[in-house]
């Protein structure tokens, strides 16, 4: 069962759409559910000045992106980059387990847009994330 917070964000997504000139952008697909997510960022002076999310998919994906934009807005870039799935899940009142791919999609967008979080192995190697996609800044 979806929480009131999740239902609210799914029905009334915050900061929807794309930014005309993002400084960073990330995208994620989750084929089993048919979800597509884009997140656009305007980073300036080390902070998230603006963030938008465009989602085609299930209610959980729409809600996760919506709640993420509210959490990310105004954050220092480093805090935005390392937003945790636990924080996001809490903001959504706990996504049911079969829909938690929505959390992963947000983290994937963040990793693509802002760079990888520290996912070092005990041997000192690092997880192979794609390089951040940036147009400028
Ligand atoms: Zn989904």
C-alpha cells in the first residue's frame, strides 16, 4: 500500500519537466516496469540552484523523482551527490519493496549528473560508473 506522501507526490509531482540549459543531467531506465526518468540540474556556486525531473512510468517513480527534487533543491553539490536512498525512502513514507526501483533510478540520475559517490571496494578499486555528463561548469 502506498503511503499518503507517496500518493501525494505521484498525483502532484513537484518541479516536473526539463530545464532549458542544465549544467548537469542524468537519466535512468527500468525496463521491467517501463519507467524512464530524466533529472536536470542547474549547479552554480557549489549549490543546486534548480532541479527538474521528467518521468514516464509508475507512480512510485514519479513520486520518487518529485520528492528528490524537493530534497535536492538548494543543497550543496556534495550533499546532493550523496543523497541516500534511506533519506529519499523516508521522505516517501516507505516505498513498498516491489517499487523500490524508483529509489535506484533517482540515485542513477544523481550519479550520472553529479558524479559517482564513493563506492570503493575493500581492495581499493572503484565501481565503474559512467563519467558525469556536463555541458559546462
Ligand atoms: Zn516503476
